[in-house]
């Protein structure tokens, strides 16, 4: 069932979105060579606790995963594109890190992801991240009343395909509100004019993920959680929670 949110409910989600943005800002500051992914997870936990927010991720147990999720953020490094566990791995100079975070306040969730390079960047990594961000911007711009869900996926895929990157379409965007994952599913690649009508009050997480090698294949890592590029190339993942309003798309997870 798809639940349209009232203006007041969207404002409540915005409060959760501020916490998610604060987590991203603090984690990005702390993500330097030598710091472990577990340590970054502890940073995120403190930001949430200080804000009086709960984690949308901790204990989450989807059907494909062998165990409940153990952290409050996903920390995906290099060829791990999505759902990377916050392990004891210590970041190295030049690592491409994607951080995904979900938080809730008073039962309302928000979800966002960002990708960046730790230390010295390679131009290819910067191009990959920049293209993922352009995909996200195009998808958000297409999230307007009167359109269709397929317009979002089509807008994102045009940008990613033109740049020659691979796109996976199984782990993508979703409705969000009282639960982290709600209907509808938001494809990373779709056909314009197809799918659910975009209505005022619909709130969705839009989250393109790209693979540098141009291949669409991926695999699930040995931990049962990590989504790894099939060709071993680097991946980038970005995301915002977006409300469709009569004034157009409103991003709820900005600082």
C-alpha cells in the first residue's frame, strides 16, 4: 500500500533528514586513512544519540541477508557498492567510500547516502562520483506531480549510460515514511511515462548506484550483505529522501 504524507508528516520526516545529514557530515570529517569502519559507525551512533534519533538500519533483517544488520551505517569500500558492513577494516589513502545512513524520530524515517574518496583521489573515482550525483539530481528533478515513476529511472539511466557506467536495478529506491522501506519501488533504470503516477505527498528515497567497469553484473559478498561489482571495478552510491510537493521535489535529507 502506498501512503501519501501530509505536510505535517513531511515536516516530521525533515527532522529525521537533518539527523541523517549531520551523520554524513561528521562521518565524512572523520573518514581518514587509518580509521576503521567500526569507528565510523561509532561516530554515527553518537550523532544519532545526541539528536535523540534511532537507527533505521540497526537490526534490520531483509530476506536475502543471513543476519540482522549490525551497524547504524553502511560503509561500502571500493568494489563494494552497497550494504558494506562496518568492520575492522582500516581506511587507506585513495579508498572510495560510500556511506548510507537511515534515522528515525517519533516514528518517521529518512535515508540518504554519499560517496567520496579518502585522502588522495584518482580522477576516475571523482568522475564516477560526480556522475552518480548527476544521476541523482536528474532523478530528483523528474520527481514532479503529474509525472510517472518511470520518469525518475529514465532520467537517471540516461546520465549513467551516457558516461559508460554500469547500473544495477535490483537494489534501488523505495518509498519511505513510518517504515524505512515502503512501496513503491523506485527503479534506477526505467521507461519514461511508465509506472505509478507521481502524486503530491509521495515520499521516496532515490538512490542510483553506478559501476565504473560498465558492466551491470554484481554479486553478494561472502558476508551475505555486501553488494559487490561483478567485474571488481569501483562503485558509487548516492541517495536523498525526496517529497513530491505542489512546488516540485523537496529534498528532506539536506543539511
